[in-house]
C-alpha cells in the first residue's frame, strides 16, 4: 500500500520584478534615513509559490500521494484552479475570510541585489488546521508557515507518532534557541541549507554532531556542491546532479524536500534518497518560477541514470 505525506506549510503568490538598472544609482547613502524611492519595473512575473505548494507539486509529479495543509486568503481562486487542473488534493487548504494569501514582492536589480516585501496574510492562521484532521498520514513535514502553526503541527505529529521532517527555512528567526531545540527533539529528520545549518547551531548552542544525534537524519543542502546527510554517526556526501542551466534557484530547496519525502515513503537508502532529491533541485533550477517544470517517473529514471550512472528503481 502506498504511503501518504502530509505537507504543512505555506501557499503564496510571488510577484517577481526586474529593475533594469542598479539600486545603488538611485539610493543616496547620506539620505537613507529619509528614503523615498520608486523603481520602474517593466519586467514582472506572478508565480504560484509557498513551501507547501512547491513540495506538493513536486511530489505530485512523482506520482506520490500527498496532502498539503495550509491557510490561504480569499484571493486564492487562481491557485486553486491550478491545483484542480493538476488533480492535486485541496481538502485541507483552508480559506481564511477577510485575508490575503501570503504574498512576496521581489524586485531584483542588474547586480542581482533584491528588495523583498513579504505579507504573511492567511499564513498567520495556519494553527487553525490540525494534523489530526487527516486520518491517513504516514509521514509529514513542517515547513515555513505561521509561527503558531509550526509549533502546534510539530507537537501534533510528535504526539501522533507520525515521523516528520522539520524544515525551518526562512521561518527560523521566529524562534528562540529553546524552541528550536524542542522542534529538533520532536522531529524524526531535520533538513536545512548550509547557511541555515550554521544559524541553527548558533541559536541552539548545539553543534552538528549534537543535532544529528537527536534525529534519524540531519540533512544539509549545499547548492551546486550537492548535500550531506548525517545519520547513524556517519556522513553521506551526495554529489550534485547536473543542471541543464541555472535560471532560478527559488523553490529548489522545496523540490529537494519532495525528493526526501519520496525516498522515505518508498524505503530507499539515504544515498539514493539524497541523489533523487538533488536531481529534483537540478530540474527545478533550470526553470523560472517554482512550479513551471514538468517530469514523470520515466524521465526521472532516465535523468537519474545520466547523473549517477545507476538505476533509481
């Protein structure tokens, strides 16, 4: 019987704009205390995003059973239509009245500097959803979301004895060192990038080995250098998969986490799981936006063999 993943996290609209100049040419250093600037952005894309949305999308392409759980706003209709078009589960995507779906407004200049404004909107109500609302979850993930929701969902997974990945991501600054230690002690697995790994160590006072000893696996992604998986007192170094091009890194971490979940749901070895996860990240980075890439299991098998010289299945 196939397993089902419960994906707790955010849904968001990403408005991505490009300023065809340099911010530094329009910001006077001696006037930053009274800043008043406007940037003309002739290039703009609006993308579907959010950690839960991105993870669920990649798991869906793999043919896995997944249930995204999130709170969204009254403006969610276009995203809902996208999910329905792809036959994705929408049962536990809850609309919060009088609120917007999470929104990121990202402006990038010609030096790849970014100015981002983020409105959490309905994410702040994520605690209205409960893990116990889903009866058939075999594994879960707590990814960036509203603060109360992340705390409560981790506790609920732990109390229900459902193994789960703790993925603090950009939500890490919301928590104290003590709270992060509680997350780690409740989680079965922890997944971070190399910057977040250092931040997690600094905030908790735990070193790499300490964190790894508290979970079945501590996974650290390193972008183009691959990833490393600390498990059972060993470190498994996972070579990066080859990307066709580097178009947009946004959402690569979420694609990687979908690969982690798929490997865990199918009892794959950690090496195979890490390689599959890395391959999904490499496929994603070659496309603009977080949900514009396509693949099926046949294509994954072919690309996996090309990258790692061995069969996935």
